C-alpha cells in the first residue's frame, strides 16, 4: 500500500480511513507493507509494517503532513536541502525502486494522486495488479472545478493505468465518469465505514470552559470541524449562520480546523457582524478535538464536493446530530443525518435553527444516528477489498 499519512501524522480524514481499513484487512489475514513519505514513527501500529520512503535524515518542515508541505532533509553529500512538493514526490517515487525488492507482493493498493506515480512505477517493476483507491479528487479540492492541471493529469493517468478504481461513494464514481471519462464498469464503490468501539468517550473537565458556561446560560453551539478550504463550503456556512443568529441570537459557531481560507473566513465573520458569535480554534487533536464535540448541539458539514466525510460518523459517536451537504458520500449511507444542498443557505439556517430551538428533535436525531453507526464495521469493507484482491491477483481469497 502507498499512502500519504497515518495517524497521528495526518492532516485529514484519509489517514484515519487508511488506519482503520488496514487494521481490518490485517485481521482478515492480509500482510501489508504501508509506504509513507516521512520517518516519524507509529508506535501503536503493530498490524502492518510502516516503511518510510524518504531518507532517514529527513525532517518535515510543517507540523502536520499535507499534500503541499515542503520537506527538509540531508542528502548523501551531507548537504541540507529544502524541497517542494514536486521534488518530494520524486523522492517517494525513487524509493519505490528499492522498496519493491524487499518482498514478493501480490497486489499494489494506492491512495489518491500523491501516490499514483510511484504506484504506476511499482506496477511496471513488478507486473502486479494496481488498485487505485480515490478518497478525494482535485475536482473536490477545487470546490467543483478543474483545479491544478498537473494533479488532474496525474489522477487521470492513474485511473487509466489501474486494473481497478475504487471510490468511497457513488457521488465520487459519478464525478470520475463525468469529469475524467473513466468507464463506469472499471469503478467499484466501497463506502467508508466506522467502528464505534475505537472512539473514546468524553471524560474529565471539558477544555472549552467558556462555551460550557455559555451553555449553562442558555446558549447553543453549532460546530464545524475540518480543513478551512474552498472545498468545505464555509463561506456558505457563515452566510447561513448570519441568518441563524438573527433568529436565535444566543448561538455560537465553533470552527475547529486550519487551512488556507482561515484569514478570509475571519474577515468574513467580522464583515457579517458575527465576531461575537464565531470562535476559531485552529487545528486540534486528542482531548481538545474530542471536547469540541462535547460542547456542540449540532455539527455541520457544508461541503461543496465531499467524496465521503467521516465527521458525521464521529459526531454521532459523541452523540451529536449532524447536518450534511447533499453533495457528499456520507449522505448515501447515513440516513439519520439532516441534509441540505451546500448552496441553500436559507434551508441550512432553517435546519440549524430547528435543532438548536427544539431539544426533543435534537435528542431524537442523536439517538437515531448513534443507533445507526453502531451497526457499521470496517470488517465488512475489508472483506470487499479481499474479494477484489482475489479477482485481480488470485490470492487472499
């Protein structure tokens, strides 16, 4: 497997999905070498071998590893180099030549555009079947537009060269067929799943003490958690939240995450007169991330284009109802979530107000969503992938 991140060294949901998917595959007998582009360790991973694809002296410049991060490393001549994302990918690709000689592999499984070029090289060197697993597209990251032409071309080449393309939703399959012109019979949909037993409950004093006190005074909290990018639809969420505050003044919006739109969104909140009602926390992990769910009355995922979206599952696990955009994969499988078109700020506001002003509705949605995700398991997904491997490699059946 070729991936770009695994928890705790992840910038988004891809690493989380990879972790749980691989753990389930390993429990079904799969022997996995997972290749990552960094040297940081994963002490809690004992179900597969995690192999770094960059020099051991490499040092990630950013604190979280994202698609466009730079990296600093010492080369074989002892010189320090700072490389951009293109050179970073070349280092990854170069390392594959030696990695594929380490074992006899049966199948190559690659996640998203960042690993496609080295995955194609691995296929050429080994002659083994290639499964390209698309969790997100440049179309999504660009907010429903073509985006970076280099990334677009890499995605297209990878899906054309793959023996099989797997998407996390029918929504993404349809985008690939329409925008990339990949034949539908080459694409299989395997939705992301969830394992509620892997999520710790809330414990101890909540770190958001100000919001906890506000809740005791009758305030309600709407929460968004994720990257602050054009893909996520936060411009529309703030426009809708202006309408929410007009009707329910004692409401806060808690925005948990970071991204390239952060300054723009801060300015927009001020322009809309929402400075006293919108709180930006930045990127959060661990207890601070969990405690954010502990103060929320509803979470909103207003994405313009979302291949799947794990946050509504996580929200349900912490007993918080969710409102999701209809332009998302999770809307296909989570029937208890409220739904809205990402552009319909009036209906978005209506549904948020309905929840924050109706305790009985909030409680019913909470119970229904928790009961729904209790039925989900990554094990079912693992069985689907093992069947897929068997079809193309004749092994792991």
